[in-house]
């Protein structure tokens, strides 16, 4: 059974909101979450990210490395690609992650290709 992401306060309440509460049906789930985060202060965002890291399943992925573990690198879908620790593609388990579902993500290989936001942006301009 898929583990649930237990978000208690702050951003996590924001994450659990549905984008259609904004009344904007043109946005997908990820776009809605990002839009709701825009007015959130950076300090609160960092707290949110720190809590979300606990739900990231990257450490059990075959592409994850000892280097990434040593540097505490996770949550690549939001934080962006691995700075220098992951370069060998041995597969990506992101679609099985609870964060993937909660955030409405659609890409993968975030540690090697960049965050969801970056990959979507590249598609627009690529
Ligand atoms: S979707 Fe991938 S990068 Fe994002 S938290 Fe889950 S396992 Fe980590
Ligand atoms: S982003 Fe995907 S490929 Fe990279 S470590 Fe996480 S699950 Fe594996």
C-alpha cells in the first residue's frame, strides 16, 4: 500500500488543497500548488521542503548514490537536479512516490534533468 504523505501544518495544508478551489480549472494540480505557494514567505517554504524531504523515496532508487546520501540530496522534483552526485541513470522510481501523486508531477529523472518546473519550462522553450 502506498504510504501517505502526512502533512500537518503550513505548506502541507496548502499542498492538500485542490486547485479547483481557486476556481481556475485551466491549471493542473502542480500549477495550482505552485501558484498557491507564490505568496508564502521563503522561510516557511524551507520548513515545508524540509518536512517534504521525509516523504521522498529517492534514497531507495537504484540511481541514488552514496554521494547524494552523504550530502543529504533529496526532493529533486522541487529543489532541482543533483549538484554533482548522480550521473548514472539506473532508472527512476519517482512515479511511485507519494509526493509525486500529491504534487501532481508528470516528469521524472529530476536528479539528472532538473525539477518539475525546470523540465516544463524547457519543454516550452526547447
Ligand atoms: S517525486 Fe522523486 S524527487 Fe520528488 S520527492 Fe518523490 S522520489 Fe523524491
Ligand atoms: S529523482 Fe528519480 S532517478 Fe533521481 S534519485 Fe529520485 S527517484 Fe531516482
